[in-house]
């Protein structure tokens, strides 16, 4: 409970610093997008590695099944970063 309160205080201070300059929030948004994409790609890759370890004969099928969601996730992350960059520029 005590740690959560400190996190909330830190988030409040950070958002109050960037409240006067909304372009600063775009940098935080870009950072969150990168972290979220990295976690998602890590989960997909971990699941594929576990599935391949359990059934080595299905490795080609697992690899081809996992590739499309990974590419889509990476594409969404790139688009979100472009939107954050455009927010800073415009």
C-alpha cells in the first residue's frame, strides 16, 4: 500500500510537470508504447519457444503461426511512435 502511494505521487508530479507542455507527454507515450510492444513480443516469443520445445516436429507450423501477430504488433508500435512524433512536431 505504501509503495503504491509513492508511485501515485511520482506519477502526479510527472504529469504536473508535463501539463504545461503537452509535447512532453508524447515522449512518455512513446516510451509506454515501446515498453508495451517489447512485453508483447516477449510473451509471443516465449510461448513459441515453449511450444517448439514441447513439439519439435511442429516447429515450422508454430513459427509461421507466430510470425503474423508479431509483425502486426511491431507495426502497431511503429504507428504509435509516429503519432507521438507527429504530436511533438505539429
